[in-house]
C-alpha cells in the first residue's frame, strides 16, 4: 500500500527560510561582483592587452560560477531550515 506524503512544514517556517535565502543570495550577488572585479584586475595586471572577448568570458564565467555555487549551497541550507528535510526523514522512518 502506498505511503501518504508526510505533513508539509509550517508555512511560517518556510517563509522565514525563503527570506533568509533571499538575503543570502543578495550578499552572494555582491560577492560575485567582487570576484569578477578581482579577476579582471588580475588579468589587467598581467601587462598584456585584454581582448573584449576575454573580459566578457571572465565576467560570465566567474560571475555565473560564484552565483551557481552559492545558490545551490544556499538551497541546501534552505531545505534544512524550512523543515523539508525533517519531513522527508520522518517519511523514511516508517516501518508499516
């Protein structure tokens, strides 16, 4: 017999977790901009001319990598803080 889904976490806890995730991502966007600027400064300090294609690739590559990494890690914390992990764990422990 199929098991019913566990009860969803409380809406207030989920709302607080979303607010925390949005604050985290706003700070990580600032961190991505800083990382891009540092990478561009490093390229410029090499003494070689930096073509526009390299600048665009650096902005896209470094910025996207930082945002993707921090976004995914933030979702791990969001899942834990919102109660979704606990609800899933309770569903696994049943021995019906």
